[in-house]
C-alpha cells in the first residue's frame, strides 16, 4: 500500500514538473514573440520614415525641372466676361468726360471707383479650369522656390523624430550629425534659390539613405535605394549636360540594379516592374549619343516610377 502510494506521488511530481516546464516554455516563447514583434514594429516605423525622406528628396530634385509623375494637370486661366469688358470700356469713357468737365463730379468718381472694385473682385472669380497633358519635352521650366522652402522646413521637423529612431537602430551619431549638417546646406541653397547647389545638396543627402538602410534593413531595400541614388547621379549629369560622366553613371546604375535583377524571385509580384526597369536602363545607355536632357528626363521619370513600385511594400 505504501509502495503504491509512493509510486502515485512520484507520478504526481513528474506531472507537476512537466506542467511547470510547459508554463516556462510558453512564457519564454511569448516573451520572444513580443520582443520580435517590437523589433519588427520598430523596423517598419523606420522604413516608413526613410520612405518619407526618400520621397521628399526626390520630389525636390524633380521640381527643379518640373518633372511630375502625373500624366495630366489642372490648368487655371482667368476669364474676362462681357460685363467686365463693358464696365472697363465705360470706365475709360467716364475718365475722358471727367477730364473735360473738371473736378465737380466727385460723387461720380467715387461711384466709378466702387464699380471698378466690384469688377476687380468679379474678375478674380471668373476662372476656367481645364485638364492638360503634363509633358516634359519642350516644357518651359519654372521653379516654385516657395514650395521647396516649405519642404525643407517640413524636413527639419521630420528629421528630429527620425534621427532618434535611427539611433535606436544602430546608426552612429557621426552619421546622424553629418546628415543634419547636410540639411543645413540644402536649406541655404534653397533660401538662395541656387538651382545647381540645391541639386548637389539633395543628392548628397540621399547618399546617406543606402547607408542607413544597410545598417538596420534588408539587402533588398538597400539595393533598390542604392539604385535610386545612382539614378539621381545620372540626373545630375544630364542637367549639367556632361554626357561622358552621364555614360559612366549609367554604368554604375546598371551595376547596382543588377543586384536586384539577380534576385528577382525575392520581389514577389514585382517581376514585370523589374523587367521594365531593366529595359529603361538599357535605353539610357545611348544618352551620350542623343545628348538631349529632356529625352533623358522622360526615361528618368519612367524608371523612377518603376523603382518606387518595386520598393513599395
């Protein structure tokens, strides 16, 4: 009876030990999962922040040459209606009469002035809106510096948060300080409305992004960001019409994108975009023969769109 009781207690003890081990294992696994989830969440957050900076920098470069991904844009024109024309003609006639009659008609002058103010207000309302194609070839360049200045101020606000997150992901203080100083350089060039300095400073800023992503992210994202950087360098030499340097830069772009092409199977659902990007890069190789920056800008725009799609999640 005692022996049986002893065997029973041993079984109970073994069962309790098994249950305890299972509880410890579950707690351990749950803790790991929470830790992994936190790490994934942080990486996703930083990826989103880098994607924003990427988008803003490319946007600034594009605006220097009025490059827009949209096929059409809304054009606003002021329309002068018939009543405005009539009032304008009457105003001219009234002015002639007043010059001949002297200064005794002050009330009429006041009424005429009020009428002109109403007409002015009306003319501001009379506008026509139309959809027009937003072409690159032969388009007159008009840089909206006020828009660019707003973008720089927004970039400062964003960078305050992003820099703290990047530091948590292992980016060195030296790299972060260098990026911050480069934003200052960009701000000065935009303030001075210096087109070429702005372009140089944007591309210099963008060169940090592949370094950041390589430290905390995947090779997939690093290869694409580095390809976009090389494309911006090509853009620079097209603007400068330095066709020999452009040819060399296209080769660099081709080499960096080959890292994406060789691992095409990792980009599920983006295979067609990768093939399209490969074709466009091949078409860029004759840029030193064509020697036309607008033609290059068309290819640049199409390639940048493809890279953005491949990089998007």
